C-alpha cells in the first residue's frame, strides 16, 4: 500500500468526479477517476487502489456488476456505493453483497469525509493486520524449522541431554541419555525425574538449581555411576525472559575411559617411582661411602665427579618424591593423619632450616606471628607447604632482598603470607603457576633447579585441608603467596 490512501471514483457524471477529486485531494488523499464500470475495472487491474467510490447507474457496465467482480477479484478493497435517493434500497442490497457503505447524492461534505475516513482506517488496519499475520506465519515457520533443527542436533549428539521443568519432570531427553543410563524402555515426555535418574546427589543438585539458591550463570558438575560406567553430569538453569528459573538442563558424558586412563597413569607413576627410588638410594649410599673415603682415598677430581653425580641423584629422588605426592593428592590419599597443629612452630622450623641458604644469597629472612590458633592438619603436609613456599621465595630472589613470612589469626581462619622482593611473575603466567610441571621463566633464575611440581603439591595439600591459596605479583618487585587454613575452634594443647 502507498503512503497516501488512493481512492478510485467511478461515476459517469463529471461534476461528481471533479467534486470528489477536489474535496479528497484537499484532505490528503490521492484520487483516480473512471467514467464507467469497465474503465473502473481496467484501472483496478492496472493501478493499486485502496478505496472504490462506485456509482450504481453508469453506462457500459453498472455498479452492481462492478461490485460483484470487485468482491471476487479485490476482496480487500472497501467499496462505497454512490447512489441517489431513489436507489437507496438498491444500495442497501449492495451492502448485503459486500459493499462497505453508501452515500447519497447530493453529498454532505462532512458526512462524506467521515465515511471515507472510516473506510481508510479499515483499509489501513486490515493492511497492518495482514502484515502481522504474515510475520506471525513466518515466525511460526522459523520456529518450527528451528525446533526441528534443534531436535535433530540433540538426537544426534553423543552426549546425553535431559531438560526438566519447574516440577522436576523430564520434558526433553535424547537417545544418548537413555543409552548412557542403560535404559531400554520407552519413556514419554513429560516424565518424573525418578523414571530416568535415581542418583540422589544429582536430583538434589537439580532441586537446588530450581530453588534459585545457585548463581544463574553457574553450572554444577558431578560424577554419576551408571553400571560399569562413570558419567560426568553438568547441570545449569534454564532461564526465562525475566531471568526466572523455568527448569534445568543437564548434559551427561561418559568419562569411563578417562577415569581408567587416569588410574593407569597413577599406577604407572607409582610403579616407576618406587622402582626407581630403591636403586637410586643404593647408588647414593655407595657414592657416600666413596666420598667419605671408606673405600680408600680418592683424587680431588674423582671426588668432584662423584659429588656431582650425587647431586643429580638427589634431584631425581626429589622428583620421585614429588611425583608420588602428586599421585597421592590425585587419589585423595595425601592426608595421612590430622592432629591439632601449631603452624607457628612448623614455620619457625622451616625458617631455621632455610636461613643458611638465605644468608648465602644475601636475603633477609624474617618471621612474625600474632594471635595464632591451632589448625587441624597433617604436620608433615604443613611442613611441605611452607618449605616449598619459602624455598621458592628464596630461589626467585637471586639479587638478594627480603623474604617475609607472617602468620595471624583471621576470624575462623589462620592467614599465612610468604612475601619476597624477587623477580616477580608476569600477569599472563600467574594463572598457570599451580599447573603441574609449569615453571616461571626468567633470565635471572635459569640456574634454579626444580621439577615444576612444588606449587601443584602446595595447592593440593592446602585444598586437602579445606583451605585456599592465592598469589599477587608484580614483575621485578616481588611476589606474595597467601594461604588461608581453617582454625580449630577449641583451644590448642601441646
């Protein structure tokens, strides 16, 4: 439809045509005219028209015949009958056959414009309604197409998919889900969650998501036993337009092969470490016998070579020890015993052990503590944590400086900080420092030997004690490690 309403005036009287054109043009309408019914139909076939003003009595083809053709061919065009007082009954009959309205000659301008405006409004509203309907049909088609596409994708996925509503009924699931859960029977949607999943922790997780207690952007991962297989589920909320939780979606993946591979890796590391430790310890003992001169005197050059070999053996034994610790952490067997532990005393012993090395490098090593509470922990693990952190602080301060260890009570926690003024860690490397075998690279610390497992062991040990560790670092200014450990509520007794 054009911007202006286009009106066709079909009347055999020229004054009527001219009068209509003058009045309607003055009110913003575009006007076409025709002298008879045949010319009116020719115009309709050639030009877009929004309203037809149609005289009943015309030569060649009368208004009633034109109306019949228009109602069949152009049903959306409102037809307003122009009639004299003598043919009002005929005009009423035309309205019964589909005409929109009629006006009588001579016209009352105001009444004439009211009828035209009503017809124009009708035409405009019908056009808009048609556009809306077309858009609705397109949307329905697109929605159906998208639904079919999603259904195809979900059904072809190798991972299981399960969607529930707010009543914890399964409203969507795919064949992979049934295969992973070893369910052979048909399950129709919707179905109670218990018809598909009987794993209590997963159901509890879905209930917590539906209650809104979990953050909306957070997903929850957990492992589910399914026969001989182990599945990993990742569950998240399904949100509506108003961010309300409408249901849950869970994706299940078979991780049995990965679990078996991980177990094989751990078994292999344990086997290799144990098999290597015994001969290395024996070789080191033999070297010690030679260095102490118990097998006879040696030349200085021979002593130097054996001494270097002993240092390499010590490095290998340290690597083996670290590998065994990592394997224990991953297997959840790192903690051997937990007793009330005085953290301050353990840190003092670590500092006393490492102070000679710090002095040799020109580093001032200090320790302070205040309001320390005991920690329920494995003393051996605590010793390993702080020995690693303080050793790293010394190693990565090659130009001298200061290493400061502070410990204090912090509410229900004990906070320990190990700060140095060393080379620091580049921002892009900070997220990686707790990864296994990762070492910070710096020209000044190339001579520092290590396995890259120390901080991974520290993080595993801290988390095994339900604590946290984080790090702040500025390149060329230093690094601070912060450890939080849960404090015991009862008083400490030695």
